[in-house]
């Protein structure tokens, strides 16, 4: 792809999704024996849909979110999902779900028991396969036998990949993702987990509603944000700008704009995210290791971004080779944009054009 | 520089230095009015020397350490400093000091007052200029008017650069460093600082000896280690290897080797490092912003490493341009090694050859 000049107007926050409780529905999909050995009674999955399912139920697309996302794909992926967009809600029946283990309506550690207590550590560790199993049950309830497509970025891409191993899927689009986390990716997640686990308020995962390891979760989110951006993103957005001052105060408070940004993002995150979900989801990401695509009958599109140092392009090359080895039709594109890992959320142009062609072909 | 195959035998820890209390000396260099407004009575600086000062005191080299280093340069930079090495202790009189604000013998937040309490928050924030001022006083006490050279990597490179603005220095070698931290570099430091500041045991910096924010400091060190290595380093060292097991336990304990490594490094660090020093030194690093080299009469060598994403080569290009703009003689080399930022500690071959020529010319 051709390079682009940095456009500050294009650069926005990762999590500009607004909760859309009014459009969110909850489906009960029964008990689940988890791959890691746990058991969850009465799994519920939060989902939203846009567009109309056609008469032969052949136009459904499932969108899988990344670590901090939710079912509201038309919010967090607004440059990709909507009328006339790459995932065209005028053409497709689009389903967004909150992942198993998450905290936006689907069963997770923050789910309350009959006495109003968080499940906490009673909620087991889950896998990408478990997340896909829950989505499959929902899709089946919606009367869909085969998906036109499944799409997702980062953790969502892993779910999309796993869908093609376990479900019936014509097309799979993974963006800014990989088949298995590398040591460095695991390490970044682990630093965040340790920030949470080492805080007394973690309480083994069994903190009360409204309490919990806010400082640890905030630091984990700061670490995450650093990994989602690129040096160029940080530089263009903040440089060495000071926060509401003309000269250093020379103390340990906020001096630089980037410090303010990270603390703001970290603290905001704690208002909407359950620390238990952070542990369950990052564990599922790190555990995931797709060895091959044997048995898949899907077509694949893999997109990656030049400035994404968290999910570098060689991981998409590896995915491409895996699809080739399985005899599947595959497209791959590396897109030259400077926004780091967040490019997959911010780019409504380059990856959208490729994905639109892929989904419509 | 030519590329090299990854050699696991070359890959060792960042901090293999052993404290060398027996060879460490302490010099009293008087009171200091700090640039940021604070004042320190009775500054002491820990230092070590190797080799012999020649008759006209023209063969002295000062080595400045990085964030977690100390005066024992022959330990942490053993591939560069020693008999017959690039900084040849048979030829030069080599001086290693612990930086002002550090915690290995030089005055810092961990220095004890007359009642045995840490100075803590009574120790002021300092700048690279303050660190250099202390080193200058020491060098003067040692009877040296002009340094043959000053050398350092990372934070040590910043001190070396500042020496050429404030002191009398013939040659300056900066490796894996920059003229000013970028927003991303500040952000990485800030995530670590927040891990410390948000821990109750931080106590505003005034924790007791043997106490303190060990968990926050450990997390900060984990973040640091992630930034010091490259994806290739992590991959070659750990891959997805499990820690003392053949299959996942599926809990929140250590599963992967890389998790064990990070927690080990983090916890080990808390045994030898004062959290107050972590704050003071990272602040000094982030504050530093060398605008130009006006007034310098030094020659410069800047080395950088292809895999160092923390201090990328373009920052050395910027340094080179600054030296050119000041009319100084300058050499710059980008070295192709896969070890990330730690390359400057691990490479005793490529940068050593260049530095040896530069220092001897």
C-alpha cells in the first residue's frame, strides 16, 4: 500500500465506543464445559445486530472485538461497520457480541450471582475456543447455519481464526492479529497482569462490586496504550508538550501531556472494565496457539500495518503460510500507516477497501 | 554494519554487574544548588578507577551509567571496559561514578540522615546537568583538567553529551541514546513511575529502610525490561516455552518462561534499587532536552542499533546533525544486532571496534 502523511484529525482514541445498552440484547446459551476444565452454568451472551438477515440466512457477518471492546461494533469500529462501509449493514446482517469472560453483558468474572456478588474467581479461565463456542450457539439461535464472514482485529482476529476451525464460515478477515502470541506479546500482557495481581485490592479476584484493583488495572491499561501506539503516533500527538504549564514544576506530578494522557486513559478504563475480565481475556489471548488450519473451508484475508510493532507483519505472513498450507484461498496486505496497532481501529480507508472487495467477491 | 546471526550465548542479563564495595571509593564534593531549585548539603559521589593517570593527566575517561547501573563500569560494561578492550584500562585512566540521585553510594533519596532515616522526599529532583556538575567536581579533585573522553549509553549517553557542554572533553561517545526523550520514551518511564506512585508503600517517597513499594518497583522494572529487549530477543530466549511444566495449569500463576523471567528480574531489582532513585533518575532522563552543542569543542561518536526500538537510530541521526550544526567532527554508526536496547551492553565487538578507533585517533 502507498504511504500516507500523518493526519492528526484521523488520530482519535482507541475506545471511543459508547455503551449502547438500549440496543444490546442478551441471549441465554446454556451451560459450558470449558476447555481449560472449568464449568459455567447458564452462559449469557450480550449481542447487537445491524441490517437484515436475508431469506436464506446467507449474509451474516460476526464481528469479534479486541481486549477492551464490546458488542457495539458499530461504535468502536465505526470506520468499518455501517451503511455503505466495508462491513455494509445495508448488505449484511452484522452481529456484534461481547466475548465470553468480558464485562459488557456476557458472562464473566464480573457477572453477579444470586446474592449480588461478583463471580470473581469462581469464573474459570476460558479459551478462544470457548468464546467461539458461545458465539456459535448464539448464531445458531439466530437461525444461521453458515456465516458469510467473521472479522476481527487483535484478540478479535484470533476468535475469527478459531471460528474457521470450529464453525461454518465462508470468509475470515483478521486484521492486526496473529496465530499465537510471541514471548514479547505475552510479556507485555504479563506486566499488566502483575500490576493487578500485586495490588492488595485484587483479593484473589474476589473483590466487591465497585471496589477492586483500580490502580493496578490503570497501570495495566497504560502499558497497553503504550503498546497500541507507535513512536510516530506518540510524537505527533504529544511530542514533549507540557500539560497546562509553560515550565516544569519539578515534582512527581504530571509534567508532560503524554503523562496526563496515559493516566487519563488508565483511570477511565477502570470505570468500565472489570479487572477479572482483564485477567481472563489476556490469559485467553496468551494461551491461544493455532497450529494449523486443517479442516477449514474458509477463504482468508490478513491485513497488518507497518507501524504495528505489537502485531508485526511477519505474524500475518505466518498466517498466510498456514492458509496456503491448508490449501485455502488467501489474500494478505501490509498497509503503510503510522498509527501503530491502533491502525486497525483508525483506518477506514485502506484496509476497508481491501476488506470490502474480499467480503463481496 | 553487517548483520549477525543471533547468538544465544551472547545474550545475557542486563544487570550482571556485581557490587564491588571493596574497590568503591567515596568523594565528598560539597553542597550543590540544583538546577531544579533544590539544595543538597554535603554531596558524596561513589566512584571507582582503573588504569593509571599519565603524567600530564591527559588520558582520563569518565564512564556514565544507565538507569540501573553504578560505578562498577568494568562489571556492567565488561565487554567494553578492561585491559585491551575498547576503553582500554592499560592505556586510559578510567573513572566510573554512580550518578547523583542513584543508590549505589552517591547521594540520593536512599542516603541516610544522621538519625538513620532515608532522605526520601527531602532529596530534590536533579537534572543531567547536576549529575555532570558532581562528576566534574570529582574529576577536578582527581587532578584532571580535561578529559580525554566521556562515554555512556542510554541515560549515560545523556550525561556524556551534557559533559561536552559544561566540561572540558576531547571526545564524547554516546551509544543507544538521544538528545531528548520522545513522548513514547517518557510514556514508558511514566507507566513505571505510576506503578510506584500508586502503591501505598510509596509513602510519598518517605518509606523506611528495607520497606518501600516493592511491587510497584518490580512492575516498573518489568516494563523496563520489555523496552530493553527486542521481539527477536524475547523470541529467541523464550519463545512460547512453559516454565517447569509440559502443559498449562490454567491459573493466574506463572505459565510461560517469559513470565518467570520478568517477575524474577522485577523482584531481583527491588533488592538492590531504591524506588526514590527510580523516580529521581527517570525524571532527570525525561527532563533532559539538549537543544544544541554551542560552545562544545568535543569530537563525537554516536552509535545505535537496528533492533533498539526504545532509542531508535533516527535519534542518533538527530545528534549527528546537532554536532554538524555546531561545526564539530562527528562519526555515526548504526549497528545491525538483534538484541534491542540491551545491544549497547551486550555488543563487545562491533561498537567496540568503532569506539576503539574513535578514542585512539
